[in-house]
């Protein structure tokens, strides 16, 4: 069982990729646990609509656009964080309350963690998308994930507002999870932006270090 960090030239069938099945099993377990134990079914369905659509797209395009196992791991980690958050709503998440007590905070920070993780965990898969499939330059493949993370974060905040205000007024407060912070949307966008910058910086540093080490060995 090989854990790949780059897109291979061959087309490994999904039935033979054991890592994919491990990721699917983890997502299924978290999803079922979240749905069965949710305290707000309407909010759960609302929170996970985009998640379900994303999974449909990534599954349908698997044969044509196959990510590396590392990218699938990062995607799986982010989706599990999001699905777990939807079990209680972000504003009422127990882990967020635990952190609030530990650090003597003023609010439940779980939503900030998920927004930060959006940039931190998905920047690398986005980089792979641009570099491997769209054949963009290395510089563009590093800059675009940061820019797109910020753009998607802004678009998501607009979607949250429109869906909550137009279609689900009763679940609006729980869905948005602003917790009384008028700058909640802007802070969420910044956390995702920061996560993407950190991710690209870490990977760039690792690649630079490996290149320096290889050059020194020659």
C-alpha cells in the first residue's frame, strides 16, 4: 500500500487504492455520527449541502482528475472537521467550548478553526490542481491557491448570508454562527487566507530544503 505525494502517470483504479477507501470510511463514520447525534437537523442539512455537492464532483471526476493520496488526506481532514462542526453547529461545538475554557476566551472558536483549516489543508490540493492538470507555472501554482482561498472565503460568506436571510430565516443565527461579532465574516476570511499562506510557506520551505540537500549531496 503506497502513499503517494504526487500524481502518478498511471490511472490507479479506485477499487485498488486502499488509502481512498480508508478516507471514505473515515468520512462515512464521521458523517453518520454527526447526522445521528445532531442537535439541529435543519442546520445539519444546510451546513452539509455544499459538502455533499463537493463529494459528488470529486467522485465523478476521479478518473479524469486524480489527486495524490496526500491531497486526498488533507481534503478528508478538512471535510471531517466541517462535518463534525455541523453536528452541534459551529457556535455550540463542545471542542470549541473546551478551548474557550482552557484559554479563558470570550467565544466558541471552532468556526475560526475550520476557516483556518480551509486554507491550511486545501492550499496543497489546489496547488496540485494548477500544477499537474492545468500546467500552470510553479509561481502561479503557489500564488493562485492563496488568492482563490480568499476569493472562495468571500463567496462562501455571501452564500451563507443569502441562504440564511432568504431561505432559512429560522436557522439563520445558528447557521451563520456570528456569536454577536459584527466582524465575524471578515475574520473568517482572514483565517482562511492566513492558513493558505502558512501552508504554501511550509511546503515551499520543505521543497527548498530538499533541493538544497540534494544539491549538497552531488
